[in-house]
């Protein structure tokens, strides 16, 4: 490595790089490797449920990285993350995003809502559908438009305690 900016995880340039930019760099690298293996035809064949499965993981990783600094005890990390990834919070986050969504994104949200047919035990079906819609959108954007995904995630304005 020739400069501090090339290795955002070495801790030497924390002021210059925000958590979001570090997250973006790491996920971009992994996404590009994955995306090279998926054709557009294959992408169209991915079900909303599978997109939600991916979106759930991407969203949880985003939230985990958001709360990573300052260092905390493991149980504190767990409580902070669980509060953000639970269905009720995800449904509220989707409501925050609605005014910012484009027509194609609204269509993906609709597909995600319609795919959420399971009977959740802990939350009402409408809340579950909205949470699944958010996860579907995140999974879709992760595979198709990472820049747009990061733009929308930043609009959620997660708060540090």
C-alpha cells in the first residue's frame, strides 16, 4: 500500500474516511466480485424472496458497521443492531424512504410486499410485508445499483446512542 487512503481499515486515517465510505468500499469490492458471476438474465430470475434474503444480510451488515465505532461491549452491539433490524423498525425505515423512491424501486417494493406471504409469529402481517419489501429493495439495489443503495441507506439517518 502506498497511501493511507488505500487501506481504510488500518485505523491511521479515521478522520478522513467516514464509516459509510469504509462500508461502501468493502461492500463494493465484494459486490463486484459477485456481480461478475451473475448475468442480467440470471438477475431477472432471482425471486423477490431471494432478494429479501440477500437484502436482510446487507442491511444487517450496514447496521453492524454503523454501530461498530466507538467500541462497545458485545451485548451492547447486539441490542443496538437488533433494535434496527427488527421488522417493526424496518417497516418504519421503508416509510422514510417512500418519498425518495423511483418508479422501478417502487415496483421492487411492491413485488417484495406481495412475496411476503409467510405467517409471522411476532408481528402483524402488514408490518412483516413492509419489512420484507425493504429487504427486497436493498437486495435488488445491492446487485443492480450500489451507488443508489448507499444513497438510500444514508437517508435512513440511523442515530448513535
